[in-house]
C-alpha cells in the first residue's frame, strides 16, 4: 500500500464545505476503503459506474446492467422481472456466500463481469403461498359476512312490520311467520359455515346473535298471533277519546281500569299466552 493511501486512512476525516471528509474516502465493512458517498450536489456530479454482471438461474444465464453502488435488494427487483421469481423467494450467492438484500454490490466486491448464482428459496415460497391462501380466505369470509348482514337487515325490517301488525291487533297468516323463520335459519346455516379469525370471528358472532334474537321474536309472535282469532276482521270499531263505540259483543269490551293494568312490557314479553276471554262467534 502506498504512503499516500496510508496517510488517507490514518488522517482524521474533517468535513469540508461540501460535507465530505477532507480526504474524500470512507472505510466500509470488511476494511475496504472507498470514495465517500454524499447526497449533496458535489456527489451528484460524480459519475457512478454501471457494471454488467451475469446471474445463473437454473440452466439459464441473465445479464444485468446495474449501478455498482446498488444493493442486492435492488438487484433482486431487476431479476424478478427477468426470471418471474418473487424477490422474497430469491437467494443470491456470490463467491459461494449468500448475500443479504441490504448489502451493497461494491462492498461485496462485485465489478464488471462478475458472476452470481440465483436459487429459489422454497421455504419462503411455501410460507408466502400459505399466507396468500389465508389472506384470500379471510377476504372471502369478510365478503360473505357482509352479504349475509345485508340479507339479515332486510329480514329484520319484515320482522318489525309483522310485529307491528300483530301487536296492533291484526292477525297475519302463519305461513308468513314460518317463512321468515325459515329464511333466518338459512342465514344461520350460512354463518355457521364461515371460518373466521380475529375481528371477522366477532362480526360473525354478532350476526348469529341477531338471527337468534329475530327467531325468538317470531316464535313469540306465533303464539300471540294464534290468540287473535279470525273474527277480528269482522269487527267494526270506532274509537273516540278512549271510548269504543259500535256493535260489539259484550265479552270484547275492556273498561278503563282493565286497560290501565295492561303494560307495554307485558305486551312485548307475553310469555305463554293464556286465553281468558271467550270470543263470541259471529
């Protein structure tokens, strides 16, 4: 090694006006002395050499032109386009040693005409494949749960309408109630067939609870609906100031005190319905 080069290695590097050390050199890992790099205008004016290297992959050779100061990660990106091999599945060897993606080509000693070997990392490929399948399943599960939720929203509106009719004294056909229960059970089966984790699992559980609640509501409405009788459609009533008038059987009259004792909570949660009034047949 010349005396001038030794002097540059041992002499303290004092920054000059351009941000470079006074010598303009820096020590790289491995003990290699290279020209100091900088992002300032001075450094941008320095031409970085482009090298041409050969990469062997299987039985094929790929020629790549790349900056000598690029990283092996950048080289992998270029090779991905030529080989179709994902960057995460690439292993690059130079002088029989695998090179890390963060390492620089010039630091590793690459120069114009250098030869490298590229092989596929099968373990990494398998991990990516498994992760890709898992992500695809989660995406499908999310779409299915969203679709089912929208269907449940529609059924919920129908349940609310039926509930309003029955508690308003209007009898509905039992077929309608059974049909709604069947449709809700179908959604329950769909939810049971979805495999989900984390947040998606919580979303699925929420929809299951919704469906169960609506089915229970319809079961109670069936009991209440059966107690209404078919004769309500034949009764003509007029209501004015809380007093019913018109031709009605005496057994259908409720006085003011009786109406006060019927709470809204009792109407919403009737439990087993016991018919105490003998409805008169017209």
